C-alpha cells in the first residue's frame, strides 16, 4: 500500500540519520495502521466527508453516461486507499517538522518610561466642606394697617438701597400727619402768648403793680404751653413716621423675593404682615467647621509664627463650587467661634468672599481650603503612576540593575496632576510613569528616561 523507499529518501532529505530514519519509518507504519483501522472501525467524519466528495465528483463526471451498478466492496477499498495516502502525507510533514532544531530566544525586556520625582516647595492646606450664607437677609413687613396699593418691583429684581417696593394706602396717614402738624402750630402760638404774658407780669411785679400770685399763674401757663408744644411735636413726628411706613423701601442692596401678598389685600391688621424677603449677595459668608486636631495644629503653628487673633483675620481662604475646577473664589477669614462644639468636636469658622457677579448663592455646598504652611523640597509624582492594593498605595521603581521594585509610599495632597509623596521615595529614584502594565515586580525592563512636566504656578 505504501512506498517505503520513497518515504526513506524523503526523510533523508530532511537531514535525519539512517538510524533515525528506520525508527521514524517504524513509527510511521504503526501510526498509519492505527489511523486506517480507526477510520475503518469507527467511521469518522473525515472518511465520510472525503468519500462523499469523491462520489459527487464521480456523479458530476458521468452525469451523461448510462448508470451502472457500483461494487460496495471496491468502493470501500478506494476510499480507504485515498484516506491512507492523506494520512501518509500528514505523517511525513510531522516527521519533517520534528527534525528541525528550534532554539528558544528570550524576548527583549519591555520598555517603560521612568522619571525622577519633581522636587519643589508646596503649600499645605486645610481642606473642608462648608456652605454659603447671606451677610444680610431681611423680611419686609407691613408696619401700618391698610390696603396694599401697589407693588413697585418685579419678583427677583436686584434693587438698590432706598428703592420703593410696596405702597400701603397713604391717604389716611397723610391726613393724620397734617392734623398733627396743625396741632403743633397751635401749640407754638400758645407758647408765644404765654411767653409774652410771663414777661409782662414779670415787669408789673417788679413795679409792684400786680401781686406775686398773678406772676405765678403766668409762669404756670407758660410752662404748660411749652409742654403742649413738645407733645404736639412728638405727635407730628409719629404721624410722619407712620406715613413713611406706607412706603416699604429696600433697606440695603440686594435681591427681592417674590411678593407674598397681592394688591388690594389688607395688611398689618392684627400683626405685621410679611410682604417679601430681601437678600444681600455681595459679599457672602462661607461657614465651615474645623476638627479639633486641626485646630490644635493651627494654633501651635500660629504661636510659633507669633500671629495674633487680628492676624488670623487676614488669612486668605479659597472657595470652589462642586462643579468648578480648583478654587477660583478668594476671600479672608472673618470669624472663629470662641469654643469647641462638644457634640461634634469641631470649631465653627467663617470667611467672607466677594461675590460681585453673584456666582455664589446662599445655601450652596462649597469646597474650602485655607493655607496653613509651606514645605520646601517636597517630592511629587504623577497621580497616574500610583497604584493601590490591600496594604495601601505604592509606586513602581526601577533599581540600578533595571529591575522593577514595588515601593510602599505615604501620599499627601494633590497638586494639579501631581501627588505629594510624604515618605517612601527618594529624590534619585526612577519612578515608572508609563507602561505600568508591562512593569512586573522582579522583572527586568528597558527604562526610557523622561521628565515630569510641572504644572504652572496658576494651576489650582
């Protein structure tokens, strides 16, 4: 069935020795028998597929010829012969491949970017979360009784101090003011008459033309007239104040809320009626809390620098909204509570921030940071170069033998895209900054020295 001579020549061409060729031919015959017996006994899919293809080819080639009966035994022998030839070719390829001498060449070390840590002076900050509050907020109320005559602003308007907002039926109070002014004028006339009578009686008593009792009566009349005048003046002032209350004006610059009453409604009948609310937005308070440990640290630092309570009010603060990058709003400390809240263990602190564009609204939650100290020669690495596991944060460092080493570090605040390293790193260390997936601890690498770009001074 097979041709051993042709097979031997083929194997020799591949470079095998005679002894190897004999061994390989023996293995080949055994494997061929196993393959043929397996194909014949189990009826494998390869046999069926090749037999089917050959039958189709035979049918296509003899489609126009007269049909004749096929011999099943003869057809089976042909199929076995073709499959045996295919198996022989496959085994020859395997034998030839086995004679090749392969030598393993290790791949070159992977390339990774390394850089020395950035060394520069940084500012230490106390960071907290706070909320904004208006410096001034007032409920506008009706202080006199009457019907609301007009609303002189649009809801939500920004108004200046003294701008009219509401008018409450002024006619009644204007008449009361006129009445009081008339009474005051009458009291003034009575005082003049009493003064003239007093002077006259004083001259007559001096010439002993009238009795002393007459002078005493004149003196009493003069004093009563003066008292009546003072009372009339007070009544005039009260009437004027009530008349002014009919005009509700803005007590300071601010934004007025929506009106709570309508035109024609009776206000101030039993008690002061709230009409609206005005809120001042520039500047604005920022309230936040500092824990006890930070308070102790800040007070110790202030004592070391010789700062007083007045100096602490000059300490700047920086504020940022939750949707803003960095801390674009600057202000100053304004107040610190005199005692620690025992229930929370924190100290209430307040800052004042200019708000000319009214970006900050009362009630916002904000991020706050206060500069505490400066640290020279701090080490910083890109935040993306840091990894973490169950034991904490780490960086990958390339040793002098170009071997990756995992180094545990203590991290500090974030300075732009760089992270401050408190401990665990030296200025001369080479930190892996790119290609972290190719850097395996304990394995050699091909380090490519780079330089870390430092953020600009204005970066927050």
